[in-house]
């Protein structure tokens, strides 16, 4: 049997599966509030059909494209699974409850807005989730702020900014692991490189919240809801500053350049030991929390929502989503459809600055069109990876832009899964809190500025 010659993919071929994917995601998410997994599978089927029937690509090549893409991100998937066990064990040990407990202590009427921002930063760093932060401590802080007469958008903006500070920096965050996997960087190199953009954005945001909060300095703070959380934490956990040792150890391991997997496994083991020592947990409790996540009925709904999470099983939804997204990306890449899109974009990106700008715009566009932050990392990551390498730019530059333009902008779009969650959870539309989500607005801008100035744009030999 004579095989047909394989045609070169054009921009028109590439647009067919992308348009179908965007339509399927929009319909499923906006109309039925469904998860993006099945629409991604539909998009993959369409992309494969275009490849086989219009381009003449053999099926075994498509399978090879899927396998190679998944193989490249196997480490990230393994890290996500370990992170699930770490979260469950850190909650069981009292480490995460202690971080939340001490974080809530810094509240005072004069500094409510910057304190709310800092508290959400602490909780999101501890948990690695913007949704969990906003859905628990964020709800309490929003209610308190509104009770003080503060504009709801202003308070929600501080909450969202703090929530995404940890979401993009915490090694427990799925997007923090996904971004370097897509760019070809390492987890810890990615986190360290993001400090160049995150620290200035954090400092500027903190100053802006302090300035905005000055007008509320004379009002009294109703601490009833905060005290309720503190009482519930004290009643269910032994709280001690010693419980802050596990995250400090993980930070030390990062500084010592220990690879991510053994470093996080060490943090999980330490969490299990601390659970036995401080909370009297049995071996069965430790195994259960590591596998199925932590469970508690404290009598305080906000505490239960915050702490009933983690475990290996808790990461399977995200792992399945990543596999679906990477399968679509693998087909698009193997057939050259991603390259066809990239050729158009690269033609406009003559300088490093314009390349970074094109990457950031691509992340934002996918967040708007596809309504999913994972796709805003996966697709541009696969698309721009080779171009950054050709220009002698280290992969951590690309991973920093993916996180700084994909992750943080997702919450600012009302129909994106993240924006919709924040709207429902905080009771404030993203269009209302967008002007006050300073951290989310500043990070993409700082990334683009660095691209044009060349500051901290590491070369391949530097990584």
C-alpha cells in the first residue's frame, strides 16, 4: 500500500480545531458549568481528523506526538501527585492550620487592606491554591471589609491579588509545576526566576493597598468571624510555632538546589512525622490523609472548606485535565499546526521584547477565548518553546511569562473558570475587582518591561 504524502499544515488547518475547541469549551463551561475535560477531548478528535483526512498524517505519528508530549511532562504529573500527599499531611500535622492561625493574627483596623493581602499571600503559599484561599479566608475577609464600609471591589481585589501571589509561587500549586514543564525548565529554577517579577509586584501592590486603606484607619474591626476561625483551629489542632518547620525545611531544600521530587517527598515525610508528634495521628490517619486527603468536621463551615482537601486523590482531577490538554497540544504540535500559528506570531516578534509581548498576549487571548488557565499555559508553552531556544533564551524566561500572563490573568475574565469562581465565591464581578487586583495587573506588565529592557532575561547557558 502506497502512503499518501503528508501535507504541510497551514494557518487555516490550525484554526479548525482551535475554533471547535473554543466553541466546545465556551458552551460546556458557560452554559452547563461543566469541566473542560470532555471539550478538550472533542478538540483532540477534531485535530486528529484534520491531521488524518486533510493533511494525510499517519495515525501512529499522532500517537507518537501524544506520547512525547505526555512524556515531557511526566515529572510535573508526579510532582502534582506528591504535592497532593504533602498538602494532606501538612494539614493533618497542623502545619497549614498554624500558618493560617498566625497569619490571621496580624489583622488590625488601620491596616486591613494590606493585611488582607498579606494573609491571602500566606494562605495561598501554604496551600498552593488561589481557589481554596478565596473560598475560605477570602470569604471571611470580604465580609469583614464590606462590614467596615469598604468597597466590595477593593476588598475582593486585595483577596484575589494575595490568592494568586501564592498560586504562582508556591511549589504546591499545579500551575507552578505545569509552567516549567511546558517550557522545559525546572520547578525551583522557575520559582527563583519569578521572584524578579513577583517581588516588585508584591511591594507595589502592598503600598497601593496601604494608601487605599488609610481612609478606613479610624474604623473598628469586627473580629467575630476571625475569632470563630481561630477558636476552631485551636480546638482541633495543637498550634505551635514549631509547626512552621516543614515549610522552612522545604524552602531550605530549594535553596540547596535539591530536585523537586525528593524535596517535596521529604516535606511529606516530615509532615507525617509532625502529625504523629504534635497531633497524635496514627499510622492509619497518616496514610489516609496522604491518599484521600484530610477530613474534619469542626462545626465552622469556613474552616471545614479550607481544610477538607489534599491527598493523592485530590490531584487526580487536575492530572486528568493536564493529560487531556497535553494530548490536544501533542496532536497540534506533531502535525505542524502549532508551528503554522507560531510562524505568524514569530514574524511579528523581531526583538526579545516583542517575543515576550507576543507570549503574554497569547496567554491572555487563550484565557479569554478558551476560558481555561491550564490551556493558557500549555498551548503557548508548546508553541513558543523552540523559538525561545533559537534566540538563546533560557526556558525559565518562557515559564515565567507563562505563569505571569496565563495564571494571574485568568481570574480577571468573567467567563473564565477562575473568574467565574471568584465572582460566585466573593460575590463580586471580576469587572468590579479588576482595577484593584494590583498584583494580577502588574505581573504581566513587569514581564513585558523586562523583555524590552533585557533585565533578568537569562541565556541558555545561565540556567
